[in-house]
């Protein structure tokens, strides 16, 4: 039996009694919603004037575009599915599966462009799926229960804000390609943080809505979500989707998994050759995402 097959079987066996199927299905539904939303939002944002980048006026102007509104509805559905998945699973399990949003963006792009996916597109999809199966099968992430001190959350929040601020500053005054990549990186970083707060909020809700509203988490979620939305639309607005979407797609799970491992005490298998296999899996996913993003079906229109 191959390493990939053994790891996939091990993942199933490890979680079969812990709701793995529901977590995976919710994560896939979230990825599908996010992927279709990204294509629709990009097609709307790319038509806006350059001077609206990183301004609230960009969102106001986009609100008049039907495709952008449909994309936002899909984003809302995607977040609901992600929220439900994170109430059951860990960041290390749920967030890597959201990389498949780019795979789901492909048929949406094909439908809008009236074209078929190429053999290279299908090959990239297979590479992404194989990389995910290898990483998750070997890592075998457990069910999440996010506990971190308020000091740790403050340090994490400050680090995220500072890093995203530096990326936004770096996006100014350069080329549109550079702006698209840096803003997408900032967006992915913010979404990784939002995912962590989402997981925390989901668990706090077990004590009731009233109790949850007395904590800081829902308000951090609101601020982070608005910031991520503005960064995402600005990244889509800055350049072709093949620059922004893969950067955002890869950055979000990497940041979320790092938070899960570093702040929440989540774990992945680190015995023997497991770290090497996990690295190879992530490398396959990253390569597949960036190759697939070059498909003419995804963000074919330049600004």
C-alpha cells in the first residue's frame, strides 16, 4: 500500500468515531462557496477605478453590482459552513481543506467564460487533492478546543495587525502585480486570524449567546471580518485573480494552522518521517494552487 493510501486510511480510521465525515463535508461546502464567490467578486472588483483601492468607497461602489452581491451571499454561506466545521474540528483539520476553494472556482470560471477545463487544470486539481490527502493523512490533526490566555490573544492580535499593516504599506507605490500579491497575503493572514477567533467563538457559544456577547471574541470577529473583506476586495481590485486568489488561498490555512499549533495546543504527528511527508504534502498543495491559478478560466481578465 502506498504512503498516500496508508495515510488516507489512517486519517479515516483515526477520526471515524469523531464526526470526521461531517467536518469534511462542511469544510468542502465552505470551500465551494468561497471559490465561486471569489470569481464573481473579482469580476466585479476589477472594473472599479484604481483610486478606490483600500477605501470604503470601493465596497459602496461594489454594492451596486449584482455579481458582487451574489458573491457576498456565497461568502456568507461559506462562512456559515466554516463556522459549523470549526465548532467540530480543529484549525489544522478544517483550514487546509479550504484550499479546495480554488478547485471549485474552476468550474465557475469555465461557466462564466464558456470554456472547458484543460488537461493541465485537471492535473493541477489532482496534485492539490493528493497533497491535501498526504498532509492530513500523515498529520492526523485532532479535534480542536481552543484555549489561550488573554495575554496570548493580545500578542497574537497585535502581531497580525502589525504584519498586515506592513503589507498594506508595502503595496503602495509599486506595481499593480505587487499590490495584488501583498494585499492578498494580508487578506489571507487576516482570514487565518478570523478563523482562529471563529473557532474560539464557536466553543464559547456552548455557554450561551448572552455569555458570548459579554466576551471580546464576537467583536474581534466583526472587526477582523470587515478588515479581511476590504483587503480581499482591494486585492481583487488591484490585479488579475491568478495573482491574488492563490496567495490568499495558501496564506489563510498556513496562518490558521500556525495559530492552532502555536497558541491552541493543537498537534500534528511529528514522529519519524511524518514531518517530511507533511512538508511534501503542503508543497504539492502550494505548487498545484499556483499552477491552477494560471488557468485562463480563473481571473482571465487583466485590469
